[in-house]
């Protein structure tokens, strides 16, 4: 029995993604006003991480079904 | 420079550590013998080995060093990838992996034993083992120093923390655990640094904007305006580019001797490919690794170039911290993290950085415990132990390896000079190594005496060359010129290093040939089967589609690298 490495990667990046995007949505706005590009990078990059994490988890579950 | 962390940053770090330890814990039950512990049971798919292959090599010193170098020398730093890595990675995959994976050798020193003799193996095993401990110790020291400087964390606590975590996951899961964590670290580095590069590029106005902003950087330093953004144009003479090296020294020293010496003979990386589940996967490992590797300059060098551009143009109040009248280039990455990442993303960026420090350490420690257990303990101390005995030795060697790394870390903190000297000595030992392997694999007449004394001769040649030359502006001592007053002055330290390697390689190559010719070959053709090119039947793997063949993939990778060189010429 082997651990599929995509499982911890998928889980970890989903958690990071969810955390960062929620923090970006509900956390204070002032940090982004001081930001050199004034973007809510936590929200946007959090979503990217979430998509990647979920994609990895989908791959894992498809392999398992087979 | 000081970074302020919020609760979310700490949370991200803690979650990462839990995953790292969790991976080790889950893999614990898959380790039932020494083969699982040291070789991952030779069971991993190529893509995992490939990402581990890059991850083990991509320590944080590399990440921070490449960014520093990007700021100091510009796009020429990419030669460490497009000249100094990719060709050698393709070569090891196509020409050398059949012998490493196909022979019964479990490590690179063991290959030397099978191909040459015991003394050649002993020499390589001992120097390699010492070097891995030192590199792991330096990684540890650099991590602790950095965390102390930017976060104010306690230096000793950082040493202990990083040591204990790496120890725990290797002790439980062995090589598989180290490789899995390297894969995790690979994705962390990509996702942690990509937003930095994207935001940086958008602020300087894309590549075109960066080229414009780097012109004053070049002219201020006394070079042609394109010196920071053109990789080959200014290599006609060493004086015309910031690296101080001309194209021949670059191609031969870095592109041939140093790069092939590292990628083709260093067990730290080769071990990852040898963990693959079959010959085809083992051969594809370095080539698959080469694909992201050739794009890594965008991830690790570009931030440095953007940083120096922003600093010089005074855009958006970005400043690099000063040091000794110049700039503290080693702080490029922390400065960029602090500038672009608010709390939240900062946690992710720091986690990526810490992950690469730890996987750099873990890579060295896993290579160390394999070489120690198989090549030193089993060969010289206890030949006839049971498999369970060697597994236990491997586990406890991990503890010893981490403890020794801590000692090395404190030695680095206390006596900067000793570490520099040791590193230099190891550079001398390594520079000629590729000549030994090249002759060993492709010339069946090369003998054990030839290999051993060739290696020694190459090492001595490296030391003599270094002792007689100096980089411009340096004083005699650790930088060279310690034998007599310098007979030759190089325009830069890098040029001196590259030429030291060229001399060492050439001496080893010629000496091995001469000594082999005058000594008798003790190995029979039957013993050398599977170890030497001309005596090994060609592997043709039936049923492997053409696009999966290592040769096809290798040609593709080389063509793409050539294209990158031309685009950024």
C-alpha cells in the first residue's frame, strides 16, 4: 500500500487556498491599500491555490475509482 | 530588515509542518526493509522522482543565491541552467542511467567499486559523506541565520527545530519520505514565487520595461546597456560582462566540467532517479526534471533582476538593504517577499523558503545515510549483517547525520574560514570526478589504479591551479595564490573557479588514460558487463511509444534549451 503523493499536496493546497481567499475576503482592507499594486493578492492567489488543490484531489479520486 | 508575521502566517507554517510530519508517519508502514528505506523499494513513478530530483537540488541557498546573482549579474545567471544543468541532465539520462540503474549498484560509490576497485569507492564514499554533512550543516546555519535576521527568532531554536523535523520524517519514511516532501516543496516554491514574479513584472512594465530599467544598471557599472539582459552577446571578452568570464571558460568550465560533474556523478541527485520503478522511468527522470528546470530562471533569477531594476529606478519606494558600501544581495528574496506579500501571502512565501531549506538538508541526509550504511559500514565494518540490521543502522545513521549537521552548522557560525577551506577542498575533489566516470563508462580498458591515481592527480592539479592564481582585487589566501605569488590573475572569482575545474578535469582525464595503459586490467569482460558501454547490450524497451523514449524526449529538451539561449542571446 502506497500513499499517493497528490493526496497530501491536494489537501494542503486546498487548505492554504481556502484560508488565504477567506482572509482576503473578510480580513482588513488596509493592507492592500499600502500594497505597491493595490491588489488583494490574498484573495486572488488563494483562489489559484484552491483550484490547484482541488484539481489534485480530483486526480487522486479518479485513480482510486479505477 | 524585519518582517512582521500575523496569525495567519503562523497558521500556514504550522499546517505545512503537520503535513511534512504526516507524510513521514503514513509512509512508516511501507518501510519493511533496507531497500525500502534507502532506495524507496525502486518503486516510484518517473514524475515523482523527477520533481524530487529538482527539489533536492533546489535548496534555499540556490533560490536566494540565484536571485542575488540575478541582481548582481543579470540574465547571464541563466547560464547556470541553460548551460550548466540541462545538457548534463539529458546526458545522464540517456547515456549514464543504464549503468547506474542497470548494474547492481545501490549507490554511486558502489558503482565505482564494481567498475574499478575498492580504493576508488572508498575515496569517493568518504569525501561524499563528509561533503553531504557539511552541505546539510550549511543549509541549517543559513536557515537559522535568515530566520534570526528577518523574524528575530532564536538562532539555536531554529537549528534544533529544523533538525528535529527533518530527522523525524526521514527516520520514519526513509528516502520515499524525503522525495515526497521534495515534491511538495517543488509546488510550494512554484506557487510561492510565481505571484512575486508576476507582480514584479507588472510593476516594471513587463520584459520590455525591465530591459529599459536595467540599462542604467549596466551603464552605471561600466558595461554596454544590454549587459544585464543579454546572456551571450557580451561574453566575447571577460571584461565586457559583469560575471567576468568569457564564452570558452563558461562553456567548458561550467557547461562541461562542473555541470556534468555534478548532475552525472553526485549521488544526491542520482539517488532520486535510481528510486524509479523501472529502467524507462529511471532514464526519463532527469529529462522530465529538465523541463521545469529550464523555466526556473523565470522563477528564481527574474526576482533579482526586478529587484535591482526597481532599486535603481527608485520605482515604488523599493530599496535593497545596504551592506559594506554595496548592496546586500543575499537579502533580495526576503526584501521582495516583504515588499509584495502582505500578511497571509507572506506566510506562504516563508513556508516555501523554509521548505526548500529543509529539503536541501533532507536530500543530503538521505544520500549520507545510504553511502554510510552501504559503502562504509557494510564494506568495512560489518559485512554479513541481516537486512533488518542494515535498516536499523540506516535509521540511526540519520540521527548521527543530523547531529553531525548541527555540529557543522555551529562550526560554520563560529569559524567562517574553516568552512570556506573545507568547501574549497571538496571542490578540488569533485572537479575531476566526471573524467573518471566518463572513462569508466565508455572505455573498458580504464583500470582501478588509473581511476584512483587519476582522481588524486586531478585533485592535486585543482589545488595547484588555485594556489597559483587569484581573482582580480583579492589578497592571497583562501581566494587563491597561497602557493606563491599569483602567476595568473582572473577577472573574477567565477572565472578562476571555472578554470580550476578545467585544469582538474584535464589532468584527471590524461592521467587516468596514461596509468590505465601501463597497468593491467584486473576486471574481466564478463565482470564489466552492464558497467561499460561497449560490453552492455542495448536496452530496447519493447512497447514503449516513441514519444516516451528517453532519446526523443532528450532531443526535445535540448532543442527547447537552444531556443531559450537564442531568445535571450
